[in-house]
C-alpha cells in the first residue's frame, strides 16, 4: 500500500516524553477550563437577566390584575345594567319597516 521507506511511522522525527505529554495535557486542560469558566459566567449572567425579566413581568401582571379587579364593578354595571336601560328608548316599530 505504501512505497518502501514512505510508511507514515518510518519518518517519525518527533517523540514526546512523558513530561512533555503531561505538560501538553495540562495546557489543554487549562485552556478548556478557561473556556468553560467564561461560558459559565456568560450563562450565569444570562440567568440573572432572565430572572430580572421574570420578576418585571410578574410585577406587571400583578399590577394589571389589580387594575382589572378594580375596574370589574364598573364593567359589570356597563355590561348588565346599561344595555337594558338603552333598550327602553329603542323603538321596536322601526324594526318592522
């Protein structure tokens, strides 16, 4: 498959010692740890921001609920008492034309 003398393992000019391999693994680990730490900080900030938004929307919803509860008696009067009051003034003869 490979020509004589061109085997990929035949020309290997670099060899790692155990100490070099450990240092390389340590550097990669530290790099990945730094990346994950930055990602963790970013997600923690995003979580805090989302919690702030949740509280803001909850407070807005609660305030709207209070306003609707205060408006309900007036709305009830308009929906149930006002239309029959108006029907007394409507001429039914106009509908027969």
